[in-house]
C-alpha cells in the first residue's frame, strides 16, 4: 500500500485489501488503517523513522502484522504488510525479499529523477534528464519528441553510455505508431513492439547499433497544442492545493483542446506558487481552477488572488464553490458550471487583471475582520479535543469504543470543525448546514441516529459562545437535527 505525505492512499494490492477491508485509492490513512500504522506513517514522513528498512508492528483485527516502510517519490511511502497468517516458507521469504528489493530500486530511481527535475524548471534540461535516466534504467536507448510547429519538432536522444543529443528536426510523426496522435494532445496509446527495419533514422540515437526490436510508447503531452490548425489561445487548468479530485479538471482540459485551445493541465494538488510560476513562464491567457472540497476554499481564494495579482483572469469551477458558484463570485473570480460553459466564457476574451488585483482576503470578505475564522482555525486542535471529551461525557458508552470506532469519531469531529471554519470564512451558514445534513444521512445509513451529532454541536456552542457568527451557524445546524414537535390532534 502506497501512501503520500499527506496520508492519502495512492495505490494498494490485493494482499493489503485482505488485511484492510476499507482500503481504497483516494481514501485517507485515517479511514482505513489502525492507529499504530498511522503513527508509524507520520513518524516516517517527519523523519523520526530514519532507517531505510524501517519496521512497525501491531494488530489488525485478529492478526499480528508487521509493516515495512519503503521510501518513494515526493515523500510517499510504500508499506509492505506481513500478517502472521502469511506463508512462512523459505521460498516465500525469498520471493518477498526480492519484491522488496525491486521496490527499493524503483523508489530510488523515481526519487532521483524527481529530485533532478525539481532542481530545474527549464524544459530542455528536464527532457534531457528524463532521456538520460530512461536510457540508463529502462532501455538501451531513449528518444523524446516534443510538440512542434507542424514542420519541425524538438528531438532528444540518448544511449546508455552516450551523450544526450538535442536538436530540432523536420520529421514525419506518422512514421511511429501513435506519435502523431500524442503530439496533438490525444490520449496515449499502448506501448507496442515494431520491426527494427521500420524505425525511421531520426528515432535512432547516433552510435546505436544492433538488430533488436524497439518498444515505442506514445505519451500524450499535457501541454500539447490543439488538434488542428492555429490554436485559439493558451490556458492553464489545475486543481487547487490539497485537492486530489483531478477528473473534473482533466475533463475540462480535453473539452478545451477539442475546441481549439492549447491547454497546460497541471493535475491535482498544485501549490499556488508553482501555479503562478508556470502561468507566467508559459504566458497563459487565463487560469482555470477546480476544487470539489469546500474546506479548501481559503486556499482557493489565495490562489485566485495570486493569479489575478499576476495579471491573469481566473475561472473557477467545481462543487467546492457552492450552488451557482456563489463563493467563486465572492472571491472576485468568474465561475463556470461545466466544461462547455468554461469554453464559452474563454471565448469572450476575459479581461486580464492588473497589478492592482493583488489584495488581502479581507477586501473581498470584510466579515473576516471579526477574527472568528482565524480563532477557530488556530484553535482547531483544542476544539476537537474538548468536543471529544464532552461527547464522551454525554455518551459514556463511547469510552468503550474500539480503536477503529474512536478514530472515526475523532475524524467526524475534525470534519465538523473544519466545515465550521470554512462557513465562517465565506460567512454562509448554508455551507455548514449542508455538511451536517449530509453527515446525518451518512450516519443514518450506518444505523446511527443523527441526534448523536447534537453533543458535538452543543460542545462547540459552549466553547464558542463569545463568537456571534459561529453561534448562529451552529444553532442553525442544531435546529435541523431536532425533529419538529408532533402536531396536536
């Protein structure tokens, strides 16, 4: 099971699913793992667990389990879980050791490449590093063809022991299966073996000899131009920092490409400083921001302000921005309800923002001057701890919860406080009441009465009694959970 530095599960195999019944890609470690494994992951990410092969152990259900941490790229960690019921034969042990060694080599390769690429934002240098690594570790030679102007293309070539050669060549991409489509921004095709005699000379690095088959993989360029002719313009599509729901942004990217735009798709969880730097370097005409998680709205606001301060118009989209995009407009951004709407808005030639567009959040959201949002955000940990203690006092049976049940309870309270803080940020009680209604429905589906949320809301009301807006928001949510009195006959 591979988990990133923030605790999101990136991948898992069938064996992990046997031990962790709730494991799923995109889930948080807190949702699927026991406390001892969560603590081990935090220690590994923070550097407290420094050994290259670091073991942690504990119980998962009826099994005694050992977990081996293997470092990965960008702080990710692959945890190999070995249960007490696993085969203990010598052959199995050797197989496991070989698999772990392969994972260490793979992680080292990816970590090294990641470090080298992050050290430079120059496209040519990054391409050269990629080709060099591929020729040393993945094949006898490597060639990368970049996007061109239709007549010539940048080509980077390298053999295992030879130098990296970068030049611009007049070539026909149709000579390699799938390459022409990839250079036009279409989805990648599967790797395929082709006859060495059919490989064009420009695709063979100088000095490379031998009658061997070539494996050609066409990979779609995330910054590829539009499909035909001269593109309409260039835009950047990205998720806000912390947002891992990347599919909506990807769909928007593909629709815009089909409508003639050159699109730089940056993907999920993009730090704001990287977003602005890329937009400036590529001279993008607009930035499209996607977010599905409401609690990321303060970060989204920061990204909007930063982009506008750099002179870039911003289009926002996604469920996080509320019904009809009310929060996007609150933050002075245009709102697109879907991909076709985004294309329509871009077609109106959005006016670039001037340097005066850089501003503090309080200028868009004057209610932040009362400091309620700031105080709730800064004291979140204390609020969660105090609320948990009050819930245990109101419901003594919670003191006998299993480790898993207690973790879920803490997680639920944390979500409540996070959404309360966000509702204070945008000054909208509806954001919080929508979340409470959704949570009540989830609890009801689990067979838990929604009124169980009342002690948590009551505790927060008591702790925040001196904050009028917070009291109003919590009271509105509490009223939703109290059934109306029966009608007198």
